[in-house]
């Protein structure tokens, strides 16, 4: 294990060291910490109030354990979703992966080392959410020393099983699916796993909820009945919750020991699987592909296109063929609209279907402003735009001597971001029109306003990335990790568009759907002109001087 420990230390230093960081990046981290403190205090206060209210309401029926169950289930969702991207990038698509094959390390030692940084990110999330939850629950339940001892150990164990199971699944997929001729398809398939997982679990829960509504009275009166309902598909969440709610009983101790046993067993299976299949999956990454050339394919691919179209196609291929970019840009762009559609389709209460009727009876001004605000929040963070320049990495300097105008290169990146944003907009618009039954006129006006808004957000994201891009990266994850550029873009958009919404909302002189929509459209056109003016100045000042 000494070799594995040395690998862990080296990889943590490589990923988290501040060496080589610019002064602006270090200042940015310090500023982020200062901003995070009051936000964290507000979250802790809200979390304490929520747990206190739930405990008071559920303790009388003996169902207070459902509070812990809910948070354990939530953490499982988060751990699996985060682990998919981090395992895929760290185990297979980092630039140093194949370098370790020639070194005197066993496969299980390499996967232990490569698990270090992903595990640290999981424990960071664990400390932010689960740790205060366990403490607040203990305070409200007047728990004793044994509870806090069990809680501390379970806090350490909770991320292990989700991470291990996700890693094993990915290693087997890469072993048997990632042969050279299907390499690109495999990367896309694995990148979609997190997306499918979140949607699939939501569907299962919603389908099952229809069967449990009839027995809800029995569930409420039965001790730990609600816990069994909430954790029906998540046995580790049930085991951990029982261990913490009954720490002084034989049942609680047995469940606690069972959780420890399951964790140890999962680690053994993880290391055994890694020893058997990890290298085979890694070696499949470097295989070639034998192509069969056909004359019609060659003619089609060598057909002359405009420079702008060719650059746009290049950007789209980079996004779809690079696993990290595919998951961080394409999948994240579509996650919210698809998740929203799933929630609407499997809404058993029928409330979603009545929204359209409510909108048709509501004031036009109120509805268009509300929908416009929804667009800003839903599409404000455009992952393709905030990574436009940084995606190029060290190859950015190729653009400096190619005989292509700088404005054409920048415009291709804006169109790429706009294309992905347009896909999300079409999904949301289709759901609004055909599922929610939003009035056609209202939906059409909202769609036109959203088209212009998406163009503005695409330019704003690119401007921020152009001002301070991250080109000196060795792993594609660094383009998104720790930059918080998306939240900065959303903050600017929320300020600008929020002022416009607030102003129109409170000025009684502007009433009616058409009048408010016309003013919003004029405002957006003015914003578009301003953004293009700033963009042209930024191109002149920054394009050829990016260091």
C-alpha cells in the first residue's frame, strides 16, 4: 500500500497545488471564500430551521428517521452524479493515464491513487450538506454520545459505496465497450450515464408514488413507515438511518455493523475489479480504427463550405467528441429542460396540466415577465459560451497565424453556444405548448424574446471567458473546475435583466401583453447592440494578446 499512498500524494499535489497559479486566480479564490462565508451561514440557518420543523412534525408519529433518510438519499444522488464525470475523466481521459502503465504499479494501486482527488471532492460536498444535517438532527433529538460516534463514522463511510459502485460500472463498460472502432460512441454513451441515472430514478420514484398514495395513512401511523417509503430503492440510506435513530439498541448496532461490512465488501470488489479490468479498458483508448474509404464519402467530406460553417462544425465536433466537454456542455445544457419535461409528464396530481388554464386567465404583463425571468434563470449559464476560448487550450495560438479574421473565429464560437442554447429552448417551448398548454400567443412572444436573450447570454459568457481564459490546462476538467465563471455570468445577467423586469413590473403605465413584450424586445435589441459593441472592442484588445 506504500506505492498507492505515494501515488495518492503525487496526484493530489498535481491537481490541487497552487504552484503556477496566477495572482488573479489566487485573489479570485480568496474573494470566493469571503463571499462563501455569509452564504454558508445563511444555508446553515435555513437547514437548521428546516430540520427543526420536520422533526417537530414527524416525531409524534415516530417517523423522525425520514429526515435522515431523505438527506442520505439526496447525498447518494449527488455522489453518483458527481462520480460519473470525475471517474471517467480521472481514470480514463486524463493525459497522464497511459504514462502509468509503464511504471511498476499494479492496476489496483493506480486506481487508488486516481481516486484521491475525486474522493476529496465528494468529502467536500459531504461536509457542506450531510455533516451539518447530522449535527442539527442530533441537537434537535437530544442525542447522546453514541449517536455522534455513529454519525461521525457513517459520515466517513457514506461516499464510499456510491463512488465504488459507479467506478465498477464504468470500468466494466470501458473494458467491454471501449474497443477502438467504437471509441467515440463509447465516450458519448458513458458521458450520458449521469444524465440517464438522474432521469431514470426520478421516473421510478414518480411511478411508484401512485401506488403508495392509497396507503399513505397506514404509512404515517407506522413507525419508520415513511423511512421505508423514502428509501425504498436505496438500502444503504435505510441502514444508515436506522443505525442513527436507534444507536443504543441491538438493532441500531447491527445495522451500523452491517453498513461497515457492506463498505468493506464494496472496497474489496472495487480493488479486485480494478486489478482485473482497468488496464484492459485503458489500453482500448489508444487503439486505432481501420477505415474503409468510399468515393462518395470522400466527396461529401471534401465539399467546400463557408469558413464560418466549417469553424462551427469544428466546434461542435470538439464538444461531442471530447467526453468532458460533452458531459459538461451538452449534457448539462439539456439536463434542466429534459428533467422539467419528465417531471411534467409523470405528474400524478395533474397540477401541470392546469397551469395552461391559469396562464390564460392571468394578466398578460405578469405572465410574460414571469416567463422572461424563467428564461434568464434556466438558460443564464451557458456552458458552451463560458468555455469558448478556454476549450482551445494551448492550441489557441494556432488562431493567431491562420488566415481567418478574428471576428469570424469568435462568431463561430457564439453560434456554437447559441445552437446548444436553442436546443434547450426548443425543448422547453415544446413542453410549454403541447404539455402544459400555454396559450399560443403567449408562448410565441416568449419564444421570440428568449431567442434574443439566448444570443445575449452567449455573447456575455464569451466576453467573460475572453477577458480571462484558462488556456494552460492539462485536463479538460480544469476548464470548468474551480473557475465559477458560470455564476459570475448569471450574476451579471440577473442584475441587468432583473432591473428591467422590476422596472416594468412596477410601472403601471406599461400594461398589456403586446406593450410589455414590445418594450422588452426593444430593450433586448439595445442590449444586443451594446454587447456587440463591447465584443468588437474586446476582440481588438484581447484576441492577439491572450497570454
